[in-house]
C-alpha cells in the first residue's frame, strides 16, 4: 500500500486531511471578522478594510446584475 511522508496510507491520509481540520474548526466555532486585525500595524488594517470593501462591492454588483437579468427576463 502507498504511504505518505508520515507513514500513513492513502485512506488514512485522506481522512486526516479532511476531517481533522473540520473537527478542529467545529470546536473553535464560526469565523468572526469583528476585531479580526487587532494587533496588526495600521497599514495592514487599512489594507484589510480596503479588501473587505472591495469584496462587498463585488457582491453588491453581482446581486445587481442578477436583479437586472431577472427583470429583463420578466419583461419579455
């Protein structure tokens, strides 16, 4: 049977990669963004804020495109 660098079989390696992380994340709870960049320097905080705003803008644009497509489909 094929083994990885840690000496695990393929199935055991897959199980480890898939469920160990999932199990750990379920223990710590959902991701939170409040105070997510606390302790970083000012430049990193500002970049994080810009990135977050860009993501929100992209989401708003996608919702608007879908809304316009729905309205265009209803007018036919």
